[in-house]
């Protein structure tokens, strides 16, 4: 009887076993046949294609940014250090080299320890090949059957991967597709993001740090949870020691290492050159659209394009650093001078006009609320993050408070170009791309002030006026210009004194500049400006001499390049070539054709001497006496009416740099000329940049370049006294305290 019961029990167990086995077999067959959705076939596996980030390179082939949906940057197996591979194998799949994609021992361990005994520390059963299958082919939701279906699919794909790829190739695919912390995909992107270095340069502890995050990318993010990450990193090191990849001594040394992150940020909101990258992004989107066909589909975010530019990564870093350092101090002075009576605090018309442009105001307006109700709503305070000169800070504030806060900030733009080719070396479009997206290089046109004077003086020389011709500094009221009367700053002696061209430009004397324009002719000056590549409309009025024209930074850079480029202006450019992800050339962008000489060689040499005098003895002398720069530098400062705009243009033999500083809102200027003049507000950015360059020997070819000596004829033309006093009889019959009245001569 007992034997019969045992026999029945045995038969029952056998039937149950066969039933379960049969069901599992049918289930697996159904999965293989695609009942639960298609499975990648052998051909698809052999033609694996992943979204790849498009990469931006500088003139030295240094990576400066990416465009991506998922941040991927594939590298070959040969560039992955052995200790990085060992860290992965020891932690994720110790028998990787012994199985064919499915580790039976691990499956039994998972079944008995994890499922039956509920031992979470026993680990998972997925091999590296199975994890790769999950990375390559996204999972779908099958309800209660999701886990068995996806696991079965991944096992099938893992076997197919093992049949079609070597172990090294599988590791290469894995390292290039696995998601790390911070929305980065692939070991190279993660290495650059967290350690600002290539995978090939990772130390054992850095490799272990990244491999440790694979267990849970958010939980072990080294930036968010450093202590948690270090603990996980040490687990990886322990596994490496356990499987013989590290000696006991190495393990003890490495586990005591501190976590030292060095972020290489390439996202569109921050990182290096964000304004430049946004300009490039828009241009590349248009390029992809124009060049995409069925045979050649290009997507900026997924095609892995390699975009080579003229930018110099190090020079860009120095320029951004110089701007940040100077603006932090200038902003404090700017706010201190205004105090409690600042326009962003007290000017209701100004504040209201800005409020009406906010999304919050527009949203309430769309609900047909009254102005009073809208303003009440905009006074509601809530927690928010504010950008400040010292970084971000959390505050409790209203929309109105926020508008007032951001109205006060000064902004800036700096462009540095090679004056012989027009290649852009650095591009800083503003102070903070996250909060001030308006690009002052690409979009802005502001009054240029006295930086336009060299164009006026160049025209005068071309029209036959001599460098040693003298002009009275006395103020004149121009009767045919509605009584317009330009004046000078307080340190200019106007009584009976006449200045030659060099001295007048050196001291930036307004009254003389207008008279020089009068002699040169407005039409002639505008014609020369056009030859210099300036395309903006110039006002045909005498105030043109004082820089009332609104021009772009790029236009000014291209025009000033002529003074060191054989009198020929340049068209600034930044794109060199585009390659596909295989490195095959798609399009090459030649240097733009250089424009024809705009003026004579003699005039060019005279102007360089005169603009060097501006730096050595004039309005830009801070370059020498404050910042101690000994480089060969010519240049011109500029300050506009009501101190709204501050400019400085520097010309070196191999670098032209243009800087503008001001408030984005034209209605807000500097309170005093002392703070808002070009020499104080804009010049220091260039000066600090040159100081950084002088300390870096890689820039010796630029910083040590010298202007060629002028020829003997030019030296002779400039050999005269800086000023000349009126004769006795003229002084006798002239009242220096009375403005002279005259008509401005308009030349045809």
C-alpha cells in the first residue's frame, strides 16, 4: 500500500514536472517564434547601430561639447584599460569567459538563494551578454508576464550575441552602450563627465567608481551621493581582489582613496562655450536638414557627426574666466553706486514693462484678469532659485522680486579672432547661458562709442589729412544740426589748444573727432566702413564720429583685423569641416574669401602707431600701468551716451579681441563714467585674458608677436608736437569760455 502511494506520488510529481517543463518549453518556443513580440534576428544583431552623440572639436582636436539625446561616445576595445574590464567582470559576471551567454550556475543560485531563501545579497543571474541585450533592445510591458518574457528574450539574444561576436567585441559593445549616472551612455562619456578624462586614462579607483554605479545609476551617483558611491566602489575593489585582479596590498591602498571628481560638462545649458554651441547647434540643424536623404540620413543628436571648429578650447576657458572674474567685481561696484535708488528698484515704468513680457503675466492676462488682479498675483511669494554673482541661492520671492533681481545684472560679450584668416578663437556671448540666453555675439548690436573713431581717422588719412594736422578742441555749436554741441571729458584742455591726430585719438577727444569727420566727409567714412565689412546701417549725421552707430561685435572684429592684415578686413568664421561617425569627410568649409584692402599701407602703419599710443599713453593705458602687460598691443576704448555701453577693442599682431559690457535693457546704464567707461568696464576682461595667455607658453606665438616697425616715411609723418597753442592774436580775440557757432560742412 505504501509502495503504491509512493508510486502514485512519484507519477504525480513526474507529471507535474513534465507539465511544467512542457509549459516552459512551449513558453520559450512562443517567445522564440515572436508571439510576445519580435526578437532581433542574426542580421540585426550583426548590424547593431546605436544613437551616437555628435561631437564638437576645437582647432586642436580637443572635445569641447556634444549634441545628444543620450550621451554616447563609442570607443574601441583597445582603448579600455585592463583594470576597467576586470572591474566589470569581477562585479557583474565573474564567469564571463567560461559561459556562452547564459550562466547556469548563476541561474540556480538566483533560484535557490534569491527566490526560495529570499537572500538579496546573493546577487543577480544576468550575464554581461544578457545585460548587453537589455541595453541594446528596449523592454516592453507584458503585464504579469513581463519578467519571464523579457528575461527569456534577453537569454535568446545573449546566445545570438555570443555566436556572432567574440568576448572582446561583446565587452566593447557593452562598455559603449551601458547607462551610467547622469544620463550618460558608455564608459567614455561617463569618464569625461565625472573625471574629465578619457577612459584610457582612468585609474583603478576611478574605473571602480564608474563600474560601481551600474548596480543603480541614481543610487550610486558619485556627484549626488559620494559616501554611498565610495562604499559601492570599495565593493567593486573587493570583488577584484577576490577574483585575483588586485593583490591584497593594492586593494588596501585603493580602498582608502578619496573620491576626486572633475566634471567635464557638455550639456547645452552649461559647460564650455554654451553660447557658441547654441549658435553651432542652430547652424548644424539646418545643415542636417539640407543634406539628409534616404541614403544619407543625418540627425544632429543621433548620427555621431564630428564637427571641427576654429575655437581654441584653452583660450575659450581663459576668456570665460577673465569675464567671470571682472564682472563679479564690476557688478558689485555697479550696484553700490546706485544704492537704494537703482532703476531696477524704483522705476515703475521700467519694471512694469519688463513684467508684461514675462510668461507669468501673459498667463494671467489670458485669463482676462484685471491689471490690479494680475499685479496682486505677481506679488505672491514662493521658493525659487536665483542666479547671483556668487552662484545659485534659494530664496522666497515673487515674480516681481525676480524681475527686479535679474534687471540689475550687467552682461557682456567677447570675441577673439585670428586677424589674418577670420578664424574665431573664443566666443563668449554672455555672463550666464542658463539665465541670460541672449547671445551678444550673434544677435546684439549696440552703439559702439569711441571705438568707431579709428575708422573716422583712417578715412581722414585716406582723404589727405596729415597725422600732424592740428584741430582745435574748442566746443562748437553746429547751427545746421539743431544746435548740437559735442563736448569732452573734464581732463581735456580746450582753451587755445590744438591737437594733432595721434594725440586726439590717444585722448579720445570728441570735439576733434567731429571736426576730423567733417574734413573726411560722412559719406567717405561710411564708404570706408562698408569696405571694412560693416553691413549695418550707419547714421549719416555728425555724431557718427562719436560712435552713435549700432554695430555687432563680429563686425567690429572683422573691421579692426585690417590694421594687422595688410589693410584687408576679414569675415569671422568658426566651422572647419564635418565628418560622419566613421571619420569620413562630409563637407569642408574653406576660409571665406578675404576682402580687398580698404586703405593704403601707409595709412595702416600710421593707424597702428596711433592706436598703440592709445594703449601706451591714452585711454587704454591701464593695460600697462594697472595690469602690467608688455605685449605689443594697439586698441581703442569706447563709452556711449549716458554710459549705456562700454567697449574695448584690442589689436595684437595675431589676435583681435572685441569686448562689450552693459545692461541688456538699454534703459539702464552705468551711473557714473568712472565706472561705466570702456577703460574700466570692458578693458579689464581683455587685460585679464592676456595675463592668462602670457603665463601659458603654448600661446607664445601670439603673446610674443611684435608689430613691424613703420617705414621711415611714416615715422617722419608722425614726428611733430602733440599739441599746438593758438597764436597771440587769435587768443586775444577769442573767448575760450564761449562756444563757437558754426555750420557743419557736408561734403558731397
